[in-house]
C-alpha cells in the first residue's frame, strides 16, 4: 500500500474525531443516567449550600449566593468530567477500545471524542447552573468581556480535568474503581479550596494547600469576574495551571492508551 | 494471489514470567477457515490479539495479508476485521448507528456506508431491531451486530475470538449460519473456540493449541477419526470392581480415573460394543453403576495428543 499523503491523513483524523465526538454527543441524550447526573447533582449542591449551610457561612463581602456560584460552576465541571473516566473505562471493559485500536484510526482520536463530548456536556451544565443560580438570587455584575473570559476559563478547565479524567479512566482496573479514584482526586480538589467557603478559617497546612491549588485560582478568578471585580493574579495562575495540566496530561493519556492491552 | 493469508513463524510471547506462546507455527491460505481449538489459557486470545495488532510479540515472524506486523501494522488494520470475545458494540446507539459509525471509522465513503449498512442488517437478520438501542438487544442479537461491525469494510481476513461463547444454542446456530455465509464469499476466517463441534461445523482446518504450542493441525474429519467417534464411560460402584474391570475391558483409547472409579474408551460399533462389554461385566459379577455414551469432546482430543487433560491457565 502506498503511504497516504499528509492531507489525506489530516482529513481522516478530522473525520475520526468528528465521528467519535458525535458518538459522545448521542450519549448525552440517550443515556438518561448521564443526563440526570449532569443536572441534578449541581442543583442539589447549590440548594444545599444556598439554603442549608449557606446561612451559617460568613463571606467578606456581598451575599453568599454570589460567592457560591463560581464554586458550584467549577465543582460541576470537575465532577462532570468524570463522565470521561467512566466512558473510557466502560469502553475498555466492553472491548470497544480494542476494536477501535484495530481500525486504521489515530489512537488519540478516541479520547478526543470523549473529551470533546465533555466540553458540550459541561457547557450545557454551566448554563443550567447559571439559570438555576439566577432563580435563587444570584446577581452577576460581569460585562460581556468578563463573561467571555469566564467562558474561556470554563472551557480550559474542562479540557484540563477531562484529560486528567481520561488518565483516570485508562488507569482504573474496573468500573467500580473509577468512581472511587475520581472521588479521591476530585473531592479534595473541590472541597479543600475556596469553592464553598473562604479559606481564612482553615488550619494552616490545609489553608496553604487550598490557597495554592488550581481549583481555588479558577474559582477565585471566575468569582471576581462574576462580581465585576479585578481577578488580579488568580486569572493568570488559573490559565497557567490549566494549560500546564493539558500539556502534561495529553501525552500521558496517549501513552496509557497505547500501552493498554499491549503489556 | 499470494500463497498465505496469514503466516506465523516461531511466535513467542510472555507476560512477565509466564510464557504464553512458546513458538507457534501456523499458516492459513486465502479463503480458508482455520479454527484454533484449545482450552482456556492455551494462548488462543493472545494469538488473535497479536494478529490484530493489539499486542506486540516478543519474537517470531507474523505476516497478515502480505504485510509484516513489525513494520506495516497500519496496513494490516486496513485488511482485517476483529470480533473479540466481548461484544464490542455501543449500548446506547442503535444497531444502525453502530454500523454507520464503524463504516465511517474505516473511512468508507458515504455512499458505500448507505449501501452496506442495510445490507448487513438484512444479512444478519437485524432489520427489525435496526433502529432500537443495542441495550434492548438479546445476547445473540448483540453478537450478530458485533460480527456485522467487523465486516462493514469487507476485509479479506476476519478474526473471530470465541464467536459463540455465552450464547444459547439457537443463537449459536444462527451465528454459525452467518459464518458459513462469510466462508462462501471467499473471506479468510481465523476463529478460536473451545468446542470441537464448532470447529467441526465451520472449519476447513483445525489447529489444536495447548500450553502455548500447536499440537495438531489437520482437517476436522482426520482429527475426529483419530479421537474416535463416540466414547463410552463406565462408572463402578466399588474400587475393587473398578480394578477388576480394568483387567477385563479391552479397547482403543482407553483412559481411567482411579478417584472416580471410572473407565472410558472409544466405541466403534455403538450398541454392539456396549452389549459386549456389559455381558462381560455381568459374567465377572462386576457391578456397573452408570454408563454414558458421548460424542468426542475437546478433552478427548487433548487426551489423544497429550495423554492428559487439557491444561487450564490464565488467558
């Protein structure tokens, strides 16, 4: 067989990613569990913090719901991306990855399909969260540019956690282990952060972790933007974290993917 | 046309310390149906995974459709279809969508997909279920869809890894029918199974694998003749009776199991042989507890070639 031209290869790659992306999209509306997880979990968290715990939490300025929104958004994205872990682990277990690997396609197109699906899922989820927030008293002060930056941040953060999630899915031995690995990674990242409470009252060690980990920077950046304030250094830290995670995760995920079954 | 569709020479593969393939030699001619017969852990799946580019061998030469595995795995992927041990179809998509997706991933043109998908659905008797999500399918239907997915690109070589495992007898027959149709189209089929009957029904040639080596390679007829057509198994009440019967019973392919007080042998003449043996037992006053007549199984093939039961191990 003659070696294909670069142009032909690029066309096929685009085709493969598109096909697998459409597959992920179909999962969003054909898999009711996914649909429910997407909407109910963040809404429950929002109601929990807004009405059950929120009254007892003191924030420095503004109302608690305005403080909370950025946290709920970022937590929704973080946990939402675990869908990628779960889908990849499921594909592995069902032998779908094996079959896809025997096709004449680029191996990482498979993961791109899942990650791209996450982008759509998380965008949908973010819209639902914001609408829900507006219903329970959220008053954003952001102008159009600030909204655009928020959207960009949510996209970048989704890409970062989705690639991390892909690694978790590939590393997990069983479907059951996916849920606890995901929980083990996402729980400290979202709760030991400034997502739901100010970090001031945390013990020193925890506070150091909380104030310097990526989720806090992203939450603080989005929070400042929704409140129409300068997000100063948080925005830059958030961008650097996200890009760094993406740059490191993609080759790791690709390596694990190729390795799978090829031990 | 090239002489061989698949060529395997001195293929070796170990997982950590465990040698799974210890030098496999095997060739398959174009259009031939080769069945690789062996127990769990004999190395069947490992061979399929190597041939379908999923696994790198430690050493040895592998040529598939004229392409060398070492340097041309991408070309091999263009010429094969794999149906693995698991039904690798998407639960949430419909049968139609699954085939369409596979067609696009094989880079078929839209018109080719439009033409082939309905044809395959019809061929595999899935027209009615075509637009239902696969999660509503029965095990047999999933298997059929899985087979169809491996055929969408009309590959010249198809690998089927235990295509009828975990199927009920009716679905098994249906899958056999579809495999037979493939064969009539001149596709080279490489399939694995644990059942002699399956090998017998489908294969032109049967290769028996045990402990990582091919121990026999012949037509199903010749293998079966070697193993004997039917086997008679006698179980005795007491170990004394068992010991005495062992002296009296003469026959070919005679095996005994001391723990179970049982003796089994090949019978050539069916009922006549049984009568003769029972008469002799009666004369000697030996009590036979149970008597069964059964068709040869994989175990018998192994008994024949190795003199012991099939080795079970990790797959």
